[in-house]
C-alpha cells in the first residue's frame, strides 16, 4: 500500500512489509554480508538488506521523504556533517544534544568549520542565521530543556540554495512533527530512542526529501554511510522495524501520561519548575501548540534542594529506572548536570522520559521519591 492511502498509525504497521504470496508476514532476519552475483545486491555495506529497506521505507513514509539507516544516531549526525566543506559555518542551538555539540565543537577545534550557538527559541536569530550559514541544526523540542523552535517560520525563511537546514526530530517523532513538510532539508533521528522504543538497540536515520528535491544531499548522506561503514546491524534493524510498528500506541500512551505527570509535578512542593511544552506555563507552549500535533513524552523537572535532592530522587525511585537514554517503554530519569559537559544545566534538573506504565503507579513512585518518604 502507498503511504498516502494510510494514516500514520496504520503506516507504522503496514509500511515496508512483504506482500507476495508465500512470503513471511514480517521481514525475517537476513544475516548476510555478501550476495551471489547476478543481481544488483552484492555486498551489505553498500547494498541494504531487505530488513534495512523495510525500516527505511517505514520511517521515510512517516517523514515524507527518503530514509537512510545508520548504525547509531551519532553515525547519522556524523554523515550529515561530512557533507560540509572545510570553512563552513554551522549554527547550533545552545541546548543541543551533548553528543552533537561535542562532535560539532571538535570539528571547530580542528579548523573544519566555525560554529554559532543560538538560543533555541530565538526565532529572529535563527531566521537571520539560515540566510547566512552553510548548515543550520535545529532541535525541537530541545534536549534536555524542552525548548521549542519555530520550525515553520525558520524553515520557510530565505536561505542560499546550497545551505542546509537540519532538524533533529527525535523528541517530537514524525507523529507529532514533520519538518520536511515545513521546509527543512534533512531530518535526523536517533532510532535508538522512540522509533526502536525498547532500549535494546543502537540505530540512526537521516531522511531527505522525496526524489527530485535535494538529491545531492540524499546521495551524499548515503555515500557517507557506504564509505565510512556506518551501516546498521542486521539484528538491530530487525528490532528497530519491529519496534516502530508500535510507535503510535507507545507514544500515545506515554504522552498522555506525561500530561498528567507534568500537571501534578508542577504542583508538587519539592519541585520548583516543570518543563514540558504542553504546560501553559512553559515558555514555548503556544508555539508548540501551533507547530506540533502533540507535546511528546519528554519532560524535565527541577527539584528543590538542587543536586543532592535530585540525586536522592534518582536513588529512591523503584518503578522509574535511573538510566540514561530515553524513548523506551520504561520510564527513566537522569540528572543531566551530573554528566561531563552538562555542568551548565540547572544542578537539580531531572530529565524524565515517560514510558507506558500505569500513570498512577508512576505518580506514586515519583511522589514518594520527591517527598523523601519510604514506599
């Protein structure tokens, strides 16, 4: 079936699946590195297996473009950056994901490009930047401060024909935001997170517009994967394809729970601030309501008492998992300022990735940990 025939919730189930009589209902694992001559498929570093192709078909359809799968989210980021010429100018949010910021900063230190850091929510600054820089990298909502960029306005602003606007859509997912349709040139995902959804794989995706638009970028990204060997593993792609089939169900449950938790946490005496785009008190609430179909399942809270109190919450929770990463079926929490390179964040800020557990159980666990009372 074609993507245009189906809603997103149906496409994640039906996209890229086998259709010929006698084929498996879903794509099996094909652990092959090389193939017999006589067909266009020869070697798996250059020629994707059917599992990769199916996963790319699903994600590409969701985003409205052509997807290329990578071995990790950072491999996908590196492939995009590899398209830049020496001396390029890169605009990056001041609240960009730590790994992206470190990779961009390292390139700047090596003299490969120069970097401008801009506040995520400063639309005027971004509108001016996209007309001047070689690559503008947006992340909305941002990680971990959940700031919202005005992607429609920025993406529709005039820019040079050879400049590139990239949107990291990991937090929003293509179910809540489709940057290519808004005018972006590339979309990046850490498929390790929501697309895979089960904390059991590493994978990344870059999505370029449909054929006929920015073909140069699509080809450059795919060539980078081939030459640098950043291909996804067969098992990882199998798991990612299986995981994305339930994206609509998982995300729907998780963001409904996030709404409940955000409201309750904002009234908790041990919490000084909650950051979630769906809260009316959030600075980007009105913009998020205008640009996103829903507000996602990521939120951050600042705990009264700073680092010591926040660390105690991480040690005390029982249902919520104290772990890094995000987007899995389990709810996880982490004090980001405890990590190297993140010391500039509020000391008591906890990033919460809401999963699919019962919301009342989650609330009891968080309330108990924040209140400092035994469960």
